[in-house]
């Protein structure tokens, strides 16, 4: 069978097109990026200029020359909160620092002052006098609607290696971790995104590049990441940071009482925490609550024992403080207590600390 010239040309053209197509199949996978990779790259490029290197410096005197030198005693991560120069990091990152240096992504270094501290939430706010054009704040997200399995990204400076990206998912919600002052931090995010020493204080981001948490701790027997990291949810941070900027500390409303030691309550098998003292003209006093009293024979008589506030069980001071932190001065709370072995309730109007 003979093939004419026209048929031959068509065959060659077809063969050429097939070859180009097969070649494209071989070449394309080597250069193509997945949607997830593109998302990672985009978020890192956008967010990394907002992440800073925090150096905790101490001053050391030479025993021979008596010269004082600056020596780093710890490093961590932080991020730009606004273009006024406020930097957010963990309290434990700068705890005990004599001097704090913030290094921006452009490698410029700035001396930082402490604006506010919340050791009970492991959050600190610093301030640097850098130009506004050098300060890029992170977009703030919402941690209320997070779900287990959602993708997260962490940017930090683990082991002093700046601008390191790790990715993972939300592993669990509603965890509790211990703050540097032994208070309990509630509703913490658990993630398997690698968080190592030096990542503390850095941002945890969602796939939209929004801040959803502040990386705070890892659970590890050897001090390195084993896939269990914790971050303080951004909805808590959004309440904490403005208070630290305005007041320098958290403003927690009070009831005007002093509680007895937990050990005393436990030794006496009490179902809650006894009120040791009620301050005169305070909210608790006006609500009729009573503390421990001494009768005319010198014997001590038990006063009211608080068992719950707004339906939340109270077993220790940490429980009470956690409930009060959710309120502001002027709010009313329902206090459940036991007096003379009888359960009772009363309404207490909270006030600002004096």
C-alpha cells in the first residue's frame, strides 16, 4: 500500500503533535505547584514581614574588669500588632529581661520597651519606635469558628533560625495549659504544626493568612516538637492586647472578698472555697455574703462557702478568677454558696479593683 505525499505530511504532523503532547506531560509535573503549595507560598510572603525576632538581653559584669556587657539570655518570636509599633509576644519570652531587642524582617534592630504584661495569659505587649512604613500588621481572624482538621501555618524563629514556616492542622480545641504564674489558660488551640523552642510568641495563621492564635508552648519530654503544640486563641488576644496597651495589665473586676487557702478547704472537706474576709462596703458585703468570724469566746466560725458563680463550679481561686475575667465592672453575677449547711444564692454587682 502506497502513501501519497499529502497523507505522509498529515502523518508527520500528527506524529509531531502527539510528541509535543507527550513531552508536555513529562515536563509539566516537574514545574507545576499544587493549590496547597501555592497557598503556603502566598501566606508566607504576605505574613513573614510582620514576624519579628525577639532577643531577651541581660547585663553581665566582668568580675575582673567590672565592665558591664550585654548578653542574650533567650530568644523568641513576636509579630507586629499595629503601625504604632506595638509588638505582641509571649510573657515567658521576655520574662526577666533587662533589655529587649526586636529585629524586623528587614534585619533592622530596635530597642523595645514593655507596654503591658499578662503573665496569667502568657501575653506581653512591647513597643518600638520604628517608622510606620517598616511595620506591617497581621490581619486578625476569628478563632470562635475553628474546627479540628482545619489547616494552620506557624511562622517563627526556632533555635534562632529566623523566618521558618511549618504547617499542620488544628488537632484539638478547648485545651488547657499552665501559664508562667501557674494560672490556667483555657480554650487553647492544639496543633501538629511544628513548634520548637524559639517559636514562642509567633503567629498561628489560617489558610486565609489571618492570625488565629499566638504560639505558646509545646508538649515534649525532650524539649523539641513531637507534633503537640499549643496556641492562645486570637479572640482572647483581641481582648487582652488593648487592655495591656491602655492599662499595662489586665483589669479584672472584683467582688470585694478574700478567699481562704484551698488547702484549708480541702483539709476540712468543704465543697467549695470559704470566704475568709468580706471587705466593708464592697459588692459582696452589700449582697449579704459573710466571711469567717470569731465569736466572743475566741472560737472561729465558718462563714459562706462559694460553690459556683453563674453556674460555673468553683473549686479554687483559679476557677473564680477565670469566671471574673469574662466580665467587666458593673456586671452582675449569681453567686451560689453554702451557709450553715444550706445552699443559697445571691446577686453580686462587680466593681473595678480599687
